[in-house]
C-alpha cells in the first residue's frame, strides 16, 4: 500500500529544497538591509481573528476545526491578522515598526497553477506611518527582492487606491461600494457580461455598471491618471487628492526600481481591510497569477484592539515565484558547499574515513563517509549519486605515507595529495 501527498500540497526534494533555502535567504537579506526585523507566530490561530475583517470568502477557504477545548481554530490562511495581533499585544514597541515573516499558509480552495492549498509566503509590514514614504518603501522592498533575483525585466507593478475607488464609485452614483469593489476584484477572471450581471444583482443600474466597465480596461501611466478620470467622471476635491497621492507615490517608487509601474483601476484586492493604496506585481507576459500583492490597512489594529495604528504591507508567495524563476532559467542553486566523499579501500579503514570527514566538516565543507561497509566501487558510485564534487580515497598504503587520493568526480582526474595539503586547500577554498 502506497501513499501520495494530498491534492494541493507538494513534496519538495533536495534539488528544489536547496534552491528554496537560497531564495528565502535572499528575501531575508533584502528585508534586513531595509531595516526589517523578523517575527514568528503560531500556525494555528482563533478563527475569529480572521472573521473580523478578512471577509467571508476567505473564512470559507480556511482549514478550520474545533480543538479539544471546543474552540474554533484554523490553520492561518494569511499573515496580516497574526502580525497585527503581535503588534497590539505590546504597547511599548517604538514605532514606526518594520517587520517581516515567512510562514506557511493554508487555504482550502481549488488548486491551480501558482495557487496551492499550502504555501510559504514572505510578508513585510510597516506600522506607525501613514505617509507615501511608507507606501513607497514597502513596495520598493518587493521590487528590490525581485530585482535581486534577476527579474527586473520580467514583472510590472499595478497600483490603485481603495479611497480613490470609493470616491469614483460614489461619484458614479453607486452607494454599495463594498459590493462593487468585490465585483471589480473579479475583473479579468470572468467576462464582462458576468460582471454586469453581478452588478445588476447588487442594485447597480446599467448606466452605472457601464461606467465602471469603462474604467477597468486600461493600464495607465500614473501621470496620465488625472486626465483619464476627468474625461469619464466628476472630479471632486477628495478624488483629486487621492490621484495626487498615487502619482506622488509613483514618483517616489521610481527611486527604487526601473520596473514598469502602471495604474490599474481593476486592482482592488479582495480582502476587506484595505483602506488606501493597493498594489500587485504581475509577470509582464500576463501568464501567471500575482507574484506579490498588498496595500494599506489603517483600521485593522482598531478592530483587534483599542489602538489605531496606520499600516501598509505585502505578501509574496513561493508558488508563483518558483514558476517565474523556472520559466526564466533562474531556478538553480548558487551557493552550494563543495561536497566530499571520504572513501576507504578496506573495511578496517572506516574509522579513518570518519576522522577525515569530521575534519573536513569542521573546515566548513560538506563531507560524507560510507555507512554500510561497501566496496570502494560502490562507495564511488554512491558519491556520484549524492552529487559530490570530490572523492577522497584512503588506501592501506596511504596510512604509512600520510597521503590520500583526490579524485574529481566530474572528470575522473585524480592525484596523490598529503592530508596536510588537502586540509590546507579545503580551508583556503582552493579545491
């Protein structure tokens, strides 16, 4: 009887796990250079934490259950509520705060390319600033991560603002803006006839619905946004203010990256707690789901506590990023240690192999020795299958001379070398 992993989950073997470790390390390095500190939180949280403001659709997708204390709990489907819970639990923390985390997240939804039921997500948040500098800084962090992975020409950033959209919809005459935003979030995932039908079901008349559709089909150069909107809707002072803020954020963002940046009025993000700028990063070919996404959520802390803390953040999942890195031939390990297999010609030299392997490990190298008392040919075959770079062969005659045979497994070339020379070369990274 055999078992396979569950649908929407995955097994990760060493060849991919090594690349993933390097990927996560690069993300953390960029975050650290931006002054972000790491945090961790439980994988299981009270379900109410996500009921408060994440939206009914997300709660329906949770892996939730009652624990032995008859409490409703869930595997965390996103990071933001847990992060805010940590922040509001300690009032003495000086702000602004820059935090990042890299948890596993779970959502019970239909798996598809770039979306699994379990994935790892890099998250970063800034708390305690409501300025455009914080908005630009958090988006800039996401761009620096992607640019550092060699993806500068492979993605674009789509900007929008939930306050701007609320004003636009109000100026069109739509009063139920949360319902309208939820429908707009479906743009590009369903056809326009379906969108019009959904809006009709929410009491949005045909003229209003057509006005909304006209807004959504363009990716605009941010400096052109004011003229575009002026040609379609009445521009009151609040709308003009929101447009100016978005354009100013764009100007700041150009300091961080040369990547393509557009305004997309269909980018509204599905979660109910966003209150200002929202943004997503997509591959330039338009073939994949969002690489990252986030926005400003100034009211969430007040829903979880008595504190009012402005906040902006984003999440970047590993699934889409892996697809993009593979598609651009960048899914490869770069920092692998040189690996040695210490082999012996007879069983009675096994202890000598262990001693030398331990010495090489102490020097920072990766070293293995045989565990099964196999023949030399079997040890060498095992060394190749374990992706070793070199075989260090100890023979009976070598014990007296103080030398070993060093074989380069890729070419088959070999030479005699003293143990002292071997140790020195490994220490200085010469072999």
